[in-house]
C-alpha cells in the first residue's frame, strides 16, 4: 500500500513563492495501475518526484510498504529506490553509446547484484520486452519504440514493487505508443508491481484502475474503477468525467 | 555499486570519448616521458658512479688529506694567506690554489693509529715525457697503482705485488710507442722521464766546477732523469675511471715515490703528499670506518670515505636531474588543468546520465567515485603512453648516447626499471584523481531532478 498523506510542496520564497502541491492525500493498493493526470504545471511531476523519494515534501508524508520515505536516511533512500522502484521517462534516457545489455545492467550494478545473477536477470527482462535480438546493439541505434522498450526492460529488471512512468508515450507515434501501453499493462499483470503513470493522455489514463486528477497542485478527483460504484463505469465515461474536472 | 563495476563503467565511458581521452592523456604523457627519462638517466648515472667507485676505490679505505681544498671543498670566496710550505695546484676553474699537504711526520702519526691497517701515499706525477727507443715523446701522467682498481686488460696481467719497474700502460699508448699490438708491448721497456728541480747541491756542484759554459751545460743535462719501466700489462680504455684519469699509467708505490722524490727534491713539495689512503681495520664495517674518520678529523685532518666520494659525484648529477625532473613535473602540473577541464566538460555533457543513475538509486558517493576512476584511468593511460614512448626512444638512443659520451660497452646512460615506472604511473593516477576531485564532487552533488530536466 502507498499512502500519500497531506503532501505540500512549495518552491521559492516570498514574492516568488509557488505552491506546487497543496495538502494532497490518497492511498494506492499494491498492484494497482494509477494515472496521475492534469495540465502542465498542475504538479504531476512534483508529485511523482516526491512519491519516488527524489524530492522531499515541505509537509506531509509518503509511506510505501510501511516505510515513510522522507524519514529514511539518504543511503537507505537510495537503496530503497534501487530495489523497490523502476523508472520510465518520456525521453527514454538510455545511454546511447552503450549496448542494450549494458543499459539494462545499470540498475543491477547499482543494486550490487553479482555478474552471473545479473546476466540471467538482464536476459529475462529483455525477453519480456522482446528485445533479445538487440542485446548487443548500441542503444543509440534503436528506434523510438525500441528505446522505450529498452527503458521498460531497465525499469523491470530488478523486479521492483513500484514502477513510475513519466509520459511513457509522449515521444512515440500513436501505434508505437499503444504497443508500449499494452506492454506496460501486461507487465503490471505478470509482475504484480504497482504502475504509476504520469500522463496527459486520457486514453492511457482510462486504462488505469485509479485516476488521480490534479489541478493547480491540488487533487480534484480520484477515480477508482475498483470501487463497486465505479466498476461499472465505462472508460469513455471516465475520460469524460476527468476532462470535466480539468 | 561494486568498485569493479564502477571501474568497468568508467573505462567504458572513456572509450566512448576516445579522442578526448587520448588528447587529455597525451598531456600527462609529455610529463611522464620527461620523468621516465629522468629516472632512467638517474639510474644510468648512479650505475656509472657505482662502477667508478667499485672499480677505483676500496670501501674500507679513507682518503686523508691535510686540507679540505684537496677535496674541492675550500672556501673560494675568502682570501687565503700565503704559506710557502703549502703545495700548489689548479682548481676546476683553472685558478691557482694552495693547500696544506701531508708530511712524513703526519704519515708516521696516522700509521701509528690503532685503526690503521696500512697506509698508501697518493702520488701522481706529471711526467716530462714518456718514450721508447726510436719513438716519439709523449706527455703523460704516472700514478700509484691502487689495489682496489680493477682495470680491464688488453694483454698481460697485473702481478699481486706490482714490481719496482713494472708499469701498466694505457692501450692508447701502444700504437703511439710503436708496438704492433698490446701483446707485443708486454715485457718491453719504456722510458719515463721527470724533470729534476734545481736545488742548492746542484748549484754548488756547478759553481765548484767553475762558471764555465761546460758546467752550465752539465747543469742543464742533469735536469731530466730517465727511468726505464717494463710493461706488465696493457689496460683498456677505462669506461668507469674517474674523469680525466683515462690516460694514467700505473706504477708501484715505491717507483712512484722514487719519481716523485726526483721531481720534487729541493722544492716545497718534497716528501709532501696531497692525500694518503688509509685502510681501516674492519673498515667494511661502517661504524668502524666512521669512528676512524671522526678520529682523523679530531686530529685536524680531512678524511673522505668512498661513500663521501660517491655522494660528491652523485650530488652533481642529482642537481642536473632535478632540473629535468622539474620540467617534467611542470608538464604534469599543466596536464592537471587539462584533466580538470575534461572532467568538467564530461560532467556537463553527462548531466542527464548522472540524473538517471541517481534516480535509479546510485549513491552520490558512487557517482563521485565513477568520475574519480575516470580521472585515474586518464592518469594511467597518460602514464603508460609516456613511459612506453620514453622506453622506446631511450632504448633506441642508448647506443648512440653511449658512443657520444664514451661510456664504453656495457654502460648505458638510460636504465629503465619497471618498478620505478610502475610507481610513477601510480603517482600519476593519484595526481589525476586529485585533479578530478572537484568535477567528481560536482557530479555527486547534482540534483537528479534538475539533471533529468537538462536538455
């Protein structure tokens, strides 16, 4: 369970003060797919950064599996992130001059996994995203879709409990984007990890169990398709509802 | 992150920027090149000095003089009072110098000391000339043979006790004196001549004959004394002789005394010696040697050990090496700025990569390490490049240098030692790591969120 409790984040001081998040609270059950949706500047990325421990809130807490993130020391926080979290970015952030294998190896090296075990895990991960044939290719030589699959392989290689995806289809054409979304949801099912997607894409958001809508740093709605009341709501209706609050 | 993975990753990062890495390492290589050659020259010079000492001195002996001027340690800036009893000579700058010599009474006193095993007079005679029947006359210098000397022989052998008329002739005189070869010279006679100084007896004898043209002529005829010597061995051109002694011929102590007496009779230098060799009992034991040296100093003498002589020679070499090493060090220091610059550029270019690594849980400490290892790799590469080039160039030039400096076969100016080069490379790696300290710190302190937002 991820518990977000009364999060507030303020940037700048006095006249330049900007409240990025205002008293945000919600809970996410393990294994859920979550979309954080909102316009630019609504606080989506700030929320993701705080939930992943990359940033600290000014007030409030994020508790994951009983660990209150911001009470952890820096070393413990880094270890927690290395073992429990995976990241997928809009701009892929693959190391272009390194091979696919070496890119996927990075989180395992950071986690201190031994060479033999690492090899097995990398191959297994690449198999899941169907990139085994590109194992020795330079990441820079891959297409956009392949790069994002590589980024997904890198995110899942440590078998994390929590995967953050920041606009995962933002740099892809619609066909490739759909394939990537399909892959992400399949992996969510097969791995049982929680998937938190930050997106502008309502279609993608509609596929998630939980849709958290932000506006000006505040939560304006939390749509949970798992609740009995909302289970019957079609995705089209959910999208319409979300669009209405934004 | 395991150190092995950081090292591998840092090496991979450098391979991806080959041109930049090689250029940065080249700056270090220039310094390494100079330092490697300096070290090699230092080894070669030390080896050469060691050989000079080994082949010319007995480590259990002390060279004892009555004046430190003899060892070139005089205060040349302060006027010195004239003393007619002092010996005279020339400084290295060809300036006239005076020094107090050892007399027979000094020799008796030193010989009676309990630590003295034996004493040899250090006599060097400037011959008027040397020749052989029917041959030209040549200038030359004869010196007392030192049993610690181990000259290479072209022919003949050195008797355990050099006889009164035996001479060891330098190879250069063989052809000059009309011998077919070195072997031909063995057992043959040559003439050494010294100019006999006028003394009161000679003038009295001339006056007794009356001041005729004949008596004055006879005075002139007695002024040169010829003494025959038999060639016992022909010595090769010594490659490890003390500089300037290459054409010295060697005779027994008795013969040297005889020649010296003829040459100095009636002068202030008669039975006066610039220095003597004192063989110390148990002189191979350093404490006994130092104790004897201290006692001689307490008696007012100047005593120099083999180690002192060695130090005197190596100190001169060290000063020259220090100058070359300083240039090498300056090159290395200059290259440090190159490393700092390269590392800063690398940090800027890889900001997003650093952000990603930190987002994935890499500790700031490990990010810093990654960049420090990259700096170490650059240092290592520069060290290898510089030392390998220095080794290649040095090895190629060694024969030419040996010929130019007349070091003789088997002697090289540049002697490379793997251990020294390895230590040099390690030092360069440490210097490179220190140079990469601030860029590495910048990398480790990067905010991952800001880094990931970098375009």
